[in-house]
């Protein structure tokens, strides 16, 4: 019975090979197409300008807290009780500020990213549709679902180009 099943599967594979060989197949890295578009690159530059000051403040808080922590580690036992308590309190305050500001930055950036995605997704979908239609592809696979692919089957650059042409 097992050999019969294998023979049937083998015969089915042989029969379907010519049809499969005639298919026009492509691969698309959807995320790369989005991120490599001119609009996404412009957004990244704008976001860096917009969120840069907050990020700088976070880095300053982090380095200040690290400096205090290092001092406590090296000199903690030698410091007067009041100085050590003051430094510990200052360290805790910097850590709280860092945590709060970090959360605030992450939330603001996430909202901005969602807004950008909401604007770019229809353009990306349209570019994908146009490339698929112009290439008469029978099957388009997401790049992440494919182990290996020759560059000639990857339509990602075409989608990026088409997306960049849109206004």
C-alpha cells in the first residue's frame, strides 16, 4: 500500500511539472519594499530630527545614572552616609525619569510609525499590484517564505521603483 501511494504521488508530480514550469513566479520582500522607498527614507530622516532631542535627553539620563552608579560602586563604603543616601536617591530619580521618558518616546515613535504606515501601505499595495499585472505573474511569494531565490525572480526592486514614481 505504501509503495502504491508513493508511486501515485510520484506520477502526480511528474504530470504537474510541465504546468508548474510554465508558471510565471516571483518573490517579493514586502517589508524591504516599504522601507527602501524614498518616502520611508524621508520619514526616517524626519523622525530622527523630530525625536532626536528626546533621544539625546535619554542618553544623558543614562550616562548620568551610570556615572552615579559607578561612583557608588567604587566609593560607596568610603562615602559619608548622607552623601551615599543622596547619590542613591539621585540614581533612583534618574532611573525613574529614564524609564518614563523612554516609554513616552517609544509610544510617540510607535504612533508616528503607524501613521506613516497608514499613508504608505496603499501606495505600496498599488505598486505591488501594478508590478504583478505588468509582469503577468501567476504566483508571488513573500520572500520570508522562500529559502533561496535567484535575483531575477525577485520583484522587490521593481516595486520600490514603481512606488518611488508615485506622487
